[in-house]
C-alpha cells in the first residue's frame, strides 16, 4: 500500500444511510486519534436515498457511543471516485462486487493508469470479524444497529494499524 497524504478512503454500502455513514464517522474517529492524515467520505452503490441524512436509528445508536452522524448526506458512488480515492471499503460482498464492476467501467472510461482506488472489504484486517460482511441493519432491530457499530469499531482499529504501518514505511524511505 502506498500511503500518500492525505490518504483518501471511501466507505460504501447499499443505501449510504446506515452502514457506510457509521463506518465513515467511526473510521475518522480512529484515524484522528492515531494522528493519521486521512480524509474519509461515504457513498452507496444504489441511488435509493440521495441527499438524505443517515437513518435515525443509525444516528441514535451512534450518538450513544459519541459519534455524530447528523451532518452527513447520502450520495451514490460515482466512477470519478475511482480517480479521487486511494481505498474504497465495501461493507459486504455484494457491495464489493458492484464496486468492482463500476471500477471496470471507470477503467474503460478514464484509462487504467488514471485509476487510483483499491477495493477491499471493511473487515479485511479485522481479527474479531475477519472478512465478514457488516450485516445490513435496515430491516433489523436495535441489536443489528449495535452490531454495525461493533464491527465498524473493530474493523476501523484494524485499518488504522495498517495505515500506521504504511505511513512508517513511507517515512523509512524518506
Ligand atoms: P445501508 O442500509 O446499505 O447500510 O445504508 C440500507 C438502507 C436502505 C435500504 C437498504 C439498505 N433500502 O432498501 O432502502
């Protein structure tokens, strides 16, 4: 992984109103705590909820742990995101496959050499939930929203370790 700064990460789910806004704010919290220069955004593979604030249940559960999601607004993943972001994190394998499909379109549209984004699962390095989906809580209950937060916290801490290592390797070269 090459760690240019600011490093740019995009968290992606289906609707961009439950999982990926949660992931965005939780990952930002851990990157900031680790003094990493990382810019984080989120998007959905669908265009079901453009311009909408995160689901109130996501907002309420997140706020109980100190995460404020209220200023976020949903948007759809764009092919230009593959030019701008270094890393795109999928919440589940269906999102992952859809993101990879759109990446192919971006490659055709812009040329392979212009594409910056790597695609990975949010849980890629997670030791508690290894390579597991962050389950969609939309039709679920309170425990499903808590589970999203548990997994986002665990996976974000794992990503911060990866970023710290990549940053120290860049420093080592300079
Ligand atoms: P998300 O959850 O992908 O975590 O934002 C969903 C939000 C909305 C829908 C599905 C999942 N929906 O079908 O509208």
